């Protein structure tokens, strides 16, 4: 982990960034810009998991101008200043440290840019903490959402394994005491929405109001005798008319309009028109650019970038009938065309039954014509259903986006306290899972809890008070000191990252790295996109 700390430079209006070199010109971190200040103090710190092959870190300081940023100077920190191994005589405070293991090293400097006093100075602190010193706990430390325990979790691997996978008996001396039945995601979502009493929150990249959550004989029975429609759009309208607050947040494909369905075909215009005169609170949002972006950059972000959150949250009666609980379906499956599938993944044989009017294929644009030749595109993805204290965090994740991107409808959010659903103790599931919500989102589209940001601590005070420093005399520096340690204690001073001064929750990235490092015997990863160390491309 690399921790950067306050740059200092007596110049106007500037930002600074750190890069690894020389194999690639990869920008690792960038601070905000401070305007019209001859003595700026950025006071920013960053945590960066390291997997880079490099010979050092390059700091650059720029003067921000309207059309072109002027480089004011740079300084270089060789990586060998951060690498030190333990010797036999080193005092070891961690029992796992052996001679030859990497030590924890911190370097604090105030250096002249380009080695010239007339160019100004830059102050920074960099700390390298070897992986073997970090405690690999179940909880990922330093995240916005802390872990919770006592959660019930159901996992899904298709939209509806409706008999396509066998029942499995397991447990006991004869391996037959318990019965596992294949889970049915869309059936469970349908039942949960039907039973919702106060709230239905939906976030999706795409929501197709014409799709049915049930298929086959169940669909025909629900049409004939069911209280609620199995068609997504009609179901949400019915629940809103029952007095349930239905809040839908769908991605707005910037290329779509009432004539052209858009480049991505996410059905946003169809949903917009369908819910326009109903009690369903539907909002359609696109990615937002930063204040420093040009008009062209804004357009590119709205066209080329999407949000990919996919979850449904409802309040529902507990199975034992003792009251209400929160239930969240969260994962990778949208409520849209082409997603309904099972373990057999048929290509042709269901085109005139289960997949009639729902045959999707990104390569063959056969649409919804009466006669469909196929093949349909199979769809396999993972999803989960969570009940328990962790759903409070998932509701908060929805509410923060809603308040940021639909501020005029913030009054449509349900106060969980009024429903007595804000207490982890009341939602606790005995013997349940430990869970922790991760996401990838920034302050342009999310209203982060102010208390989380107010609790951020200033690392500078503790650094200045430390007595473990070793002073070094170096040319072209006002100050150079370092410390070495075998301690693995990490004081996370904040729970959000920062990029160009704006808060960013990058906890999905942090979580994956943390649990990959924890792995002892195997690693299983299933992801639509996995770009690994893309900085080397």
C-alpha cells in the first residue's frame, strides 16, 4: 500500500500527480486543483495496492490554465528508498517477520522541484507496507460500508432454474438428510414484489416493462387467476396503486429518443413513456462528467459510460409471520429482454414458447418478428438474495444515488426508522452470513454520507508527532527523514478515495484485492469484465 501525503509548492493554481516509471507513463494518482493560492496545501492522502514493476515514483506539479497545463517541476523517488529487508538484529514486533522479509518503510521529504530551489518545493510522505504485514481479516478494512453479520443469503446462477437442474440431497451419514432445490431468481423477485407492503426500489442498467417474470404454465396461471400481473411494468404500476412506494432508477441511454431506441437498446424510452402518467417514480440518469470536462468530454461520458448497478429492494413479511424484513436481490442480472434463462440454455427449442418475444442476440438482429429463426443468445450470470442487517447498507446505497440524481423526488424515499427496519438487531438472522457491500461510484452521481467524510482524520498531525524518524542529509532537499517498522497496524484515515479532489468509492476494487490476497487454496472469479493490471497495457 502506498500512502501519499500533502504536497506543498509556492506557485499559483496547480495540481500534482504521481506516476510510476520508466516502463510506462502511468498516472497513479492526481490531486484536486487549488486556485489562486501562492502557498497551497493539498492535505490529501491515498491508499494504493501495489502490483507494479517500477524503479520509482515520479511527482509532477502543474499550473492549470484554460487550454494547456504548464509543468512547473518534478521530483523522483527511487523505489530502493522504500525497500528494506529485516536483518537478524532488527527489533521484531510482528511474530510473522523473519530475517530477509520486507519491512514497512515510510519516507517524508520536502524537496526542490527539478533540484532547484527557485522552482519551489514539494512535500510528500510515502509509505510502503508489505502484504505479509497486513492482517487478512474477513472484513475488508477501510471501506465505506462496514461488514455486518447475521445475514441470510441465497445465490443464483441463472434467472430461473425451473426444474432444469436436479434437486440434490446431502448431509448426514447417508448423505440425504438435507435437500437443495435449484433457486429461481425471477420467481423469487416476483413473489417479493407481490408481497411488498411499503417500498419497492429498483436500479437497473435496463428494465424492459414488457418482460414476464414467470414463464410456461406459471405464466398462464398468473394471467388467469393471479392477483398481480407477472409482466414487469404492469406489476410495478399495480403495487404503486396499492400505496407502495415504487422508485425506479434506470440508465438513460443518451443516444435514444422516441424514434431511435438507442445504441445499447436498454429500453429507457419505453420505460419513460410507460410510467409517465402513473404513480411509479421513475428516473432516467446518465453518467455525469466533472467540472473540468469540456463539452465534448461531457458528451462522451454520457454516451460511452453507463452505470451497472442491478438490484431490487423490498420490504416483505417474515417467513415466520412475526413482522416485516428487508429483502434485496443484487448481482448481475437485469430485468430485461434476453436475461430469462435456465441451466439448459436453449438456443432454438424455446423460441415459440418461453422465449417468444424475448429472443435476444447481439449478433443477429432478428428483433421481435413473428417468425424467429434463432439462435437466441444464452444468458448466464450470478445474482443473490440478501435478508438481514446488510440490506440497510444496500438501501443506503440506493438512497444516496437517488438523492444525488433525483433530488426533486428525495421525499419519495421511505424512512426505515418509521417501519422499525433500521435496526440490525431486529433484522438479524441466527447463524447467518457475514456480508459487506462494495461498489464503484463517485461524488458526481452519489450523495455520500456527510458523517463518513467528517470522520476522516488528519494523518499529518500523527506523522509530525512521531518519534521514530531517522533524519537524512540529502542534496536539494529541505527535509528528508524515514522510518522502518515491522508493525502491520494500519490507521485508515478515511473510507473514500479521491480523484481530482472528488470523493470516490472504489471498494469493489479494494475488496477483490483483499480477498485474493487472503486466498489459501483456490480463487474463483466470475465477472463480465476483468481487466487486471490494465496499467501495463
